């Protein structure tokens, strides 16, 4: 299935050293400010989660971040333009989606703020720097051979070069990212087809590296280079609220049935993609990618095709953006339908000795806010979601059918308007080519404590029935995830 290679022991000293070095850059001034001001980072921002997915020309003008030239005090967060649903985590290179790397964000969204003006000055000149650390500590109370603790951690860094400011080339930019991961594979211990945490990998891995060009007043966005299909396609913003990779960040069946769809870490593919805003509410996207399985398992492999790989992965989707315009007052939603087709060769199940050409699938998913007690322009409230994916070629698709549904409530506890409570259920069938095939089912419930705008902790519970997709003991997994944005 879709288990990443996470087999090296966790080095606590190395991780602590990385965190300490980054945290000391500005942690003392940041904490001092919070104490002096009563932690303003926890205030609800004025921008709405239903903000626009429109091109830049149709959005409200953005205010720039404080510049080191103007000597604006760094304790005053800069105003930013409204964020679309996909870009509420614009400061976090590990959690944001494609199209959000050039979105403005407040310095208060980060632990290290503007680096005493250095970071702000770099952004003024067209160089945006972001970094974050993600980790999960989990244990299986039941399931697997025995009870074990599993830890995964990932440090992510990203840098975006705005060639409009640097070279006076309008609409052009270059993005580069890098990952360092550590940990052990609790998913493999349980033998689950639903990974208990998002896919991480031990060691250093290059991330996305691509050139981007905006045309037609920003309505059309083109990108080419080292890309990941799952960062753009078959995903919803609400999926980021979950810990299990069975939900976050795509229906895991697509990634299981076609590994070339998976993004970093550890792998990537050469590719090109385009997103076009047909209207203010309708968006079309399409992409074509290489199918090198070695590259899919190691982002440091740059070869085009190796060891019998051939052809290309093609995927496309159409998205309806409900109430996401700058003037919309209704509750926001996002609905996506699409397909993928890959003409590479795939191992035939169950023994994978022979191969068969081609695989394909379709997907439908959507999320909708149903309850918003504080009215237009606010984020607090209830969002529900559903997802379905289907690959009809069962001889090469280990999980032919995927169905999922859930809900997420932001600000369920009075006085904690940025916390998130989420529950999700997913169901995945096993290919009839696999002996004793039985559906696997996952229930996840979690609560994300937003300690500050740059730090959150998420206690999490998962229960997995028939985790191997064949008759196997159910697994109960307890744990917690933390995320720090630098």
C-alpha cells in the first residue's frame, strides 16, 4: 500500500538541536510580546475563511508587509489580503497547497516573526522565506503484533523568488522547498492500509522545485518543474484538519493505486500543470507528470524514466467555489470532481510478479459550511465534507473504492475561537484479486488546540477495522500531533 519508508530510529538530540537553533532566533522577543499584550495572536483575524479564490486582479488590493526600510514596528501585524480557503496556512510550507506560496501572511503567524527586519526586507525585495516543523507521537492500544510507540517528525523549508520584483518579469516566480524527516513506521507495525499519520520519510529530501507564470491578469497560473499532483488535485482544505493520511490530504485510494500521484516527501515527478479561473466561481485545473517510480520514492532522483517506467500521468478537475468571492456573505463551500489516467505499467495483484498496462480513476468531493454563529466575515462554525474515489481496474488497484465523510467545527468551545474539533469516517474496499479481501474502515476524532497562531497541538484517536484490507485484528491508535511555524 502507501506506506512510506520510515524505518530509521528517531534521533531526539538532532531534532531538539534543530528546534532550539530556530526557536532561539526570536522566541524570546515573541514570547515577551505575548506576555506584554495579553497574547494578541489568539485574536480572530478579520479575514473570512470564505475569502476569494479569484485572480489577483479581482481581489481587494493587498497591503504589503512592514518593510525594514520604513522602520515600521514589527509588533504591529501587517494587513494582508483576504485568504482563500486553501491559503489560510500561507505561512506554513508543509500545510499550504499549490497557489498559496505567494500569499501574504502576518508576522504574528510565525514564531520568529520578521527576523528583526531581515525577513521583511527580503520579502520587500521578492524573496519570501517560510519554515515549519510537524511531528506526531502515537501508540497502538490494540492491533499489530504488540503495543509500540511510533514517532515521526518533519522539518520543512521553502523559499519563493518573485521575479517581478527581482528581475522585472511580471507574473513569474520560482519556488524551492526541502524536507528533513525522522521517525519510525507505526503504520507498518499495524499493517494498515490507512496510514496513521501523513506520509513522512527519514532523511533529507528535495521538495517541489518549479517555475510559475501568471497570465491573463492572474486568471491563468502555469507551472513546470518538480511537482506533485496531490498538492493541487483531489484535495479539500478541510482535509488538513486530520492526522491520518487516510483523509489528509487526499483520498488515500488514489495514492495507493497510483504512486506517481504522491507528493513529497519522499518523492516527486517532473511535470507541468495549469489552473484557470473560468469565472469567479468555476475553476479548471489539469496536469501531466512523469511516472518514474524511483523518483516517486526519492525526491533526490532527477532522471525522467528508469527500470521500465513509461508514459505519463494525466489528471484534471473542475471546482465550484461557493460563496468565496470578496462580496459574498453566504457560507463558503468547495466542490471538486475529476479523473486521472496513467499509461505506465503496474504490478498485477496479488503477487505483483507480472505487470499490466494502464490505470485510471475518478473522484468527487466537497465541503460546505452549514453553521456560522457569528455571521458573515467570521470563521467560527461547522463544516461538513464528503469524498468518493473509484478505480475500476481491480487487478492493479489495491483499493478500488473509497468513501469518506466527516465534520469539523472551528471554535466549538467558548473563548477558543481558533480551536478545531473534527471527526471523520472512511471506508476502503480491497481488490477482489487479493485473497480474503475485506473492506477496511477508519474512524478518527481529534481536537486541535491553537496555543498561538504559530503553534498548535492535536490530541488524536483513530480506530481501524480490518486495517490490512484482509481479516486482521482491529487497531486503536492514540497520539498527539504538534505543528510549529517558524
